[in-house]
């Protein structure tokens, strides 16, 4: 099975789950879904640093989910700024103390402490922006912005893969990603622009074509 077919099938499976959460079910259900995504994603992320330490991974997952919920609830400090500030400040001492109270883990404490701080910020914080986006404007506008974000990523990624396989050509940056090509980069740009155009004409008319295309351009930078 090709990667493109696999991506299409994955979308067909997940869209019937995501769309009702965005447009139909109570608002809190989408936030709960985001928290579940953070749980799974942070568990996978922490395999890089805590592969043989399920307790450390568990703590990192808890911190990531809690930070995501606090960031969403406080709108990244716009409401209840003290709560958000405390969540940010508490990450480092919590991670450091957890690593230091276990003498057997001290040789790898630096890496593990960094991972326990990064996971909540990187996984929890970024996913909280999706949950917060869902709360912007009316229900349909917030949901449309989330779908726009997903479509820019999906169309861009699929366009990059399709163009890269079809046209090949010079590598983009072999030292970092040996399979990426300039043609794939162009395909990703065109795919993301197509996603923004579809958003304007299909489900998010409140966003102009210029704004949609600019959102793709900012992502490219």
C-alpha cells in the first residue's frame, strides 16, 4: 500500500470522528479529545529520553496533559494569568527534583530533565493552541479554523510527497532530511495553498483568500 493511499484511508477513518467533535458535540468533548492526543503523543515523544523508564514517561505524560489544559483554560495567560505563570515556572523544578531523587537516573538526569520540560511545552503547549482555536468566534468559525489548520498540513504534506515522487530532482537539505527535494517543497506549498482556497469556498467563507494564503506563507517561513 502506497503512502498516499494510506494517508487517504487514515483521513477517511478520522474525519467522521473529528468533524462531529468540532461541529456537533458539546464543546468540552473536543478539548477532551485534544487531551487524549497529548497523552498519546507525549508518551511517544518521551520514548526518546525515557524508553526504559515508564515512571518518568508517566510523569511526563501527566505534566503534558496538565499543561495543555491549563494553557487552554487560561488562554495562555490572558485569563487567570497567575495559573499559567505557575504552570510554566513549576515545570523546571518539578522535572529536576524528579530526576535527582532517583540516584540511579542521575547519569542521564540532564537529558531526562530537559525532556520532562520540553514535552509539556512542545506537545502540550502546541496542542493547546488547537483547543483554544476551537473557542474563537462562533462555533462554526472556530471549528473551521481548526479544519483549515489540518487541511494546510494534510494537503501540504501530501502535495510534497506527490511532487517529490513524481518529479524528484535536487535534494533540499540532505544533511537534515535526505529524501526531501525542491520539487517536493514546491508541491507542499501548492498543496497548502489549495487547502486554504478550499477552506474559503467550502466551509470558511469568513476568511478571505488573501488571509488563507498568507496563513500558508507564514507556516512556510
